[in-house]
C-alpha cells in the first residue's frame, strides 16, 4: 500500500524514534526497513479482514501519491457520504424538530447540511503538499 518513497520516509521517522542500544543508526535503519516492508505487504489483507471495503479504499486513496488532490477530495467525499451521510442525517432529523416546516423539507435541509459538512471535511483532509 505504501509507495517506496512513503516507506523510506516512514523508516527515517521510525529510526529517529527508536534507539537500539549498541547498534549503529545504519543497522537500526536496515532492521526497521525490513519490518516496514513486511508490515506493508500485510497491511491491505489485515485491513480487509478488519474493516469494510470502503475504509480500505479510503486509506488507499489517502496513501496514493498518483491520484491528484482534487480527485482524492471527490473520492473521499463520496465514500464518507455513502457511509456517514444517511445515518447522520437520520439522527439529526430525529433529534431536531423545526416547527412550521414540513418533515420532508426538514429532512432535505438536514441532508444538504450533512452533505456540505462532508464535502468540507474532505476538502480540508487533503493537502496539495502531502505529509509523506
């Protein structure tokens, strides 16, 4: 799941955090690199065993260094909308009543609010300058 560059950056960060007494930084780095490589190979199967497919896809989108940021934002918003939109809209509609507004119109208004919040969340989640 991680690109070669992401793996290298992760190894460098871990190597800064981990200190094995009596071992050189270079040797530590090689050990960490092997562990990262092994973990990365098993990451997607582990995720597939633990979380729904949309969450696996969400993580893959976040990690991708080939998907343009604007496309990432759209794909993330679609996944979040599919998974979060309906239950949040239903909850907010059930727990908020606006007098003098028909229920159907209230539902549509709340759905629009939730949709906009999800879109804004995905806008802020993806930077044009990735952390990795």
